[in-house]
């Protein structure tokens, strides 16, 4: 009997050392009783993700300059930014501001641009008519273009037209290449555009009837007759006056 018991004990499988004890900690899952693993519902330290708001305006930085101010101790440097803002539909504006660093200057210029937005009159993705404007030494000319032409412009003018929502246009810079003056000249040219509905034309003017035209012609003739009679009377009176003066002069010679 003792030999049989020893044989059964030797043939029994040994307990696994890697098996977790009851109530132990399981790294890969929920674990045993009362244990909590990393894959559980532990949400400590997580913050709810806020949905990102879509920007209402397209903001573009056109130029950044470093400017200096001379003081008693030396020169103090600051940054000046030129920014254009638009909604790609009808509104556009530009702004210039200075700041201690580039980020501060761009932020200030963006606020200035949003406060000075203008509305541009567009017609089928292009300009209703040709226009031009001059600011200081910069002169900008803008022309409408057919569909598929695109923006034939460069530098500052192209960026401003893009954010304003213009798809097809022609442009020409006829003066200074200063970016600030060019930007202001472009804004002035866009601001001077007159919508097609406000054009003054004679195509839709009401035509005068034939009777009104005849009456107006008759009234002009009646007004013209007394003037003609008066001029004729003056012309007849001149020869008579001349003849009288010549007769008087002859009598005075004879006497």
C-alpha cells in the first residue's frame, strides 16, 4: 500500500509556478478577485476631448519685419507683422501691428484686420468690372477674367484675392513694391468696385411716347420763333440806323 501511494504521488503533475494565486494581481487583465488590472475601466487622469471649432476666417501672414527704436542706451528691437484676414466669400481686411515678439505682433495684427473688414462685390467668382487704386507709391490695377483663368497675380495681391473669395482675376502692379502700400492699394481697389445692380445705364430707361416727343418738339419750336423774330428785327434795325447816320453826315457836309 505504501508503494502504491508513493507511485501516485510521483506521477501527479507538479503545480505551475506561473499560476496566479486567488485574489492576486493580473497585469494583462482584470485579475483575480478584488484585483484591478491596467486594462480595466480605470479612467483616472483622462479629460474629455473638446471638439475643435472651425475657424471662421482664413488668416494669412503677409510679412514680418524687425524694426528698431533708438533710445539713450542703444536700440530696442521689435517686430511688425502684416496680416490679411478673409472668409473666402465676400469679406477681407488687413492689419499691421507691432509686438515684442513675432507671435504678439501677428496676434495684434489679426485683431486689427478683423476690425477693418470690407465687403467685396463679386460676380460669378470674378470682379464685376475693371478697377485701380493708388496708395502712396503703389498702384494696383485689377481686371475681371473668364472662368478657368485663375488668379494671375503674385505676392500680396494674390493672397488678398484668395482670402476674399476671388477665383478668376487679372492684376498688375504699376508702382512701388512696398508690401504694406501694395496691400492697402489692393484693398482700396476692391472697395471701389460697384455691384452690377447699382450701375447707371440707359438700357432699362423708359422710352418717351411719340405724342410726348411731338409736344416737346412743338414747345421748342414755339419758344424758338420769338427769338428768331427778335433777332430779325435787330438785323433790320441796323441798316436803318446806318442810313440815318449817313444822311445826317451828308447834310452836315452840305451846310
